[in-house]
C-alpha cells in the first residue's frame, strides 16, 4: 500500500472557465422532469402485470413512466372549465 491517492473525480472540468460556468447553469434532463412531475405514486401490482407494462412500453419505444402517465391522463382527464 502506498500513501498516494490516485482517486480521480467522475467528471472532467471544461477547458475554459466560461464553459465551466455555463455548464453549471444549464438544467439537466432530470432536473426538467423533476420540475414538471412533483408527485410520486406508488402502487402494488403483480410481477406479471409489471412485466406486461414494461414490454408494452419497450415495444412503443417509451418509458414505463411515460406509458403510465398517458394511461392515467386518458382515464382521468382534466375537468373542463377549471382554471389551472
């Protein structure tokens, strides 16, 4: 064992300071999604149903979350005339 620590950070710094500053200001894809979807819903389903949902989402080229949001949005549409 040596006393030297070769541990490096997981992300490299940009070459110039301006790029580095702007990179910190840009919202990430996860950050944008988190701003839109502020509630989490947990439901109990069978492993078989979960598998069917995953296969259906994969075959459509979307995520399970997007599939369920679309399904719930169709089943429970926004009331007409209600202010947002």
